[in-house]
C-alpha cells in the first residue's frame, strides 16, 4: 500500500547529456534516502524513438522530440499526490517501452535535458539545478557511459556527438519564483 505524501517537493535538474545528472542524483538519494525520493528521467518523454528521430532529422536535444503535454500532465499529477503510468525510453534499443506505474513521493526529481523548457512544467518546480561541465570532460564521460552502460559503439557515439554539437541547448535562465542553482565544473589543468 502506498501512502500519499502531505506535500510533494518537486526539483528539476537540467544539464547536457553526459554532464553528471545521474551521478548527482545518486548522491541526493544517498542524502535524502531512496525511500523519500523518486527520480523521473525526462528521456522517457521522448515523443520519437531513435529511428523516428533519424527519419525526421532531429536529435534528442531538440525540444521537438519530446512530449511536453504528457510530461506536464504527469508531473502535475505527481505534484498533486496522484500516481502516473510513465512511459519508458529504452536507451539500449532506442525504442519506447510499455509504461510503468510511478507513485508520488515526498521528493520528486525530474532530470534531463529540458526540465525547465516548458513554462507549465517550470511553474510546478519548487527548486531547480543546472549542471554545467567542461566539454572535454563531458565528452569523455559520455563516451565511457554510452559504451559501458548502453552498449553503443564508439563510432556511433562520435557521430551523435557531432550531430548534437549542431543542436544548441536552449538557454536556461531563472524565470519566475523558482530558485535555481547552477554548478560549473571545469577540467583541472
């Protein structure tokens, strides 16, 4: 039986692919306790699978490749203490898998490329964080992660990184009353 929390604190964590969002969130889970925190990966709201994005000529960095209407409705439901059936984007196959049931928790973190892109979603956030990493470190981490955890080939990763470089991340600025912290990490010289 799931207990509905009195209040759901919603945190948005944004950053480019490979900048350490998952690592940062593992540390937050260690701090708050996994039983109090639920993490929603916004990659699950891709509206196009990998093959469809290739056919259309967009990358996952492009907001057009995401279903912000569904994202808003489901994040709003969690914030209101309601369970959702969240889609799942499978990074290994590039396909969208059947949904999973997610129950609200005291702390819900939405993380990905675009948690602050949509004004409706942004208005639900109690707190937001932007992680910024030196490009050289980010590329090295992304190659390591995609090969080890996602089974991607080195050549394919380099091609995607080249395509992604042509797609700029939207500028994320503090808007409204949502506090925002920005963390910048540079390569040691």
